[in-house]
C-alpha cells in the first residue's frame, strides 16, 4: 500500500513509485472535501506525468432530490464533488485489462448520505502506469479528508 495523504490543502495529490507489476490499483477516499463546487478527479500516466486526454468514461450521479444525472468526459475520471464542503468517501478501482489499458470502476458517496457517484471507463497509456493523481476539475482546493492507494 501507499502512504496515507491528508487532503487538507493543495490542488492535487500524486502517488508515484507504483510497481511495474501492479495489475490493480485501489484508491481509497475518506471524507475528502473541496473548497468549492468543482469535481474530484483521478488521472493516470506514465514516465511520471499524468495524461489529460484519451479517457473514455461516464459518470452517474444518483440523488434522492433530483434523480439521475449522466455525463461523460475524455480528460479524466470524475469521481466525486459538486457540493462545497461535501465529504466524499469510497473507492476507485483501476484494473489493467491488457498491455497498457486501464479500466476504472468507482463508487463514491457523500457522507451526508444523499448522493452516490458511480464512474466507469477506460484509458490506454503509451507505457507502464507509474503515477496516479487525485485532482480537481477546476480552481478549488482540497480542504479535508485523506486518501491512500493499494496495489496488487
């Protein structure tokens, strides 16, 4: 496993040094919070640099107030957020499906209990994955919680 990182400041948290033999990476979030209403994202990459294109993913936001919202993105995996000071917990599983293509499956809920975000997608890389980034889709900053990764 990696080392737990506090998500109490900054705009991204990188996990590097992922072993080349890793076939599955699980990202664990515990009450991660943002300063505003942007989204929590996951990006992956090779040679120490995350990639910001080529993602094929969709996310579903389930709420008890408004029902279902579906959207897609090709720049990242969107996994949570949308509410300032919302506390998001859950897991993101990245699995290697072939030589360098990773499949994402994620379920993250807001601690208040009124929303769940489910994300699925895939991202081919030019080489071996060696960096995973927990990021933000806009100009917000992290202001609470913690994150860690497990790999096998």
